[in-house]
């Protein structure tokens, strides 16, 4: 591949040439040999490496990792795009809709159980805020000191987050 037209510049705008340029180009070529990633993606990754040359101690390792991540991110994005474009057969759509409905019901049950864990005033503050009331309005409505509802809301929110199951 003709790499003469590709220019790499450091953080100060100076052109990179010589051994550093060859190192970057070799990792770009390696990334192109092992995947179907767009060359521009790898060139952009290499240019990002060039902008950090002053702080990089091992250029080969850093460039290898950066190109690898660019290839991986490109594959992940491509897979996500393909998944969204693939149409499910009619039977699968019905199954996925019922599964989605079950997930919503389970989530609703989980939220209700979590709210049961809050005491009366915290639950009331949380519900009023979710409906759209400002903290100042809640303080006035419940006759609380200034910013009390905001503080109690944040504490309740923190407790609720701790009750959530771990993300998959």
C-alpha cells in the first residue's frame, strides 16, 4: 500500500518521519491484514498516537494497543449494526415481544420492592420529584427546611442504586 500521502504530525505540528513513522505504518498494515476495518479508522488511531508521542515511553506497545482497540471497536460497531439490520422471523418476534413484556413486569416489580424499602417521607419526596416537582416545591409542600428534600432524595437514590442487581 502506498503510504507516502499519509502524514503523521506530533502535538506541535511537526511531521513524524523515520523509525517512528515506520513503526506506526507497520501496525496499521498489521491491522489491515487481520481484519476488514476501514483504513481511515486505523490512520486516525495512529494520528492520535502521534499527538501523544512526547509522553509515550514504548511506541511499539502503545501503537499496537491503539490499533488493536480501533480494530476491536470497529468490529463491535459492525456487529451492532448487523444485529439491528437483521429482521427476526415472525415466530421469533412474538417470542421476543413476550420476553420483553416479562422483563418490563419484572422491572416494575423490582422497582416497587425497592420503593417499599424507603421510609414514608423519603418515598414521598422521591415520588414528588419523579412527578416533576422541584426540590424547593417539595420542601414547601412538606414543610421541610431548605434543601432537606434534595439531600434526602440523593440519599434515597443512593440506597436504591445499591439495591439494584449487578449489570450484565
